[in-house]
C-alpha cells in the first residue's frame, strides 16, 4: 500500500491510497518460455480534506524575484 498527499488550493489537501501489485508471469510458446515481472498500482481511495478558510492569504512567489515580504513593502 502507498499513501500520497498533495496540496489542492489554499485550504484543501488531496489524499490518495494506492495498492501496489507485483506478479511474475510466464508465457509458454512452442519454442520458448518467457518470464516477466509486472508491477502496477491500483487507486483504492481518493479523499479531499478541507481545512478552515484563512482570514488572510498572500503569495509572494514570483513577485519581483523576491520571496521576502519586507523587500516587497520597501
């Protein structure tokens, strides 16, 4: 099993749970025997976790090449 979290907006988080499946497969032909390991993942659950709405929000990423709020104010 594998769990994954990713941010979805200001106050939401997407949670996914996967089942990882691994199996060995043999294919028989008249002239050869081919063996391979196959790995896949199956999505079992997907849930959006909603948090509270923030009173204020600012995003300084990419603003004048600065990530410091004091530099933007000055």
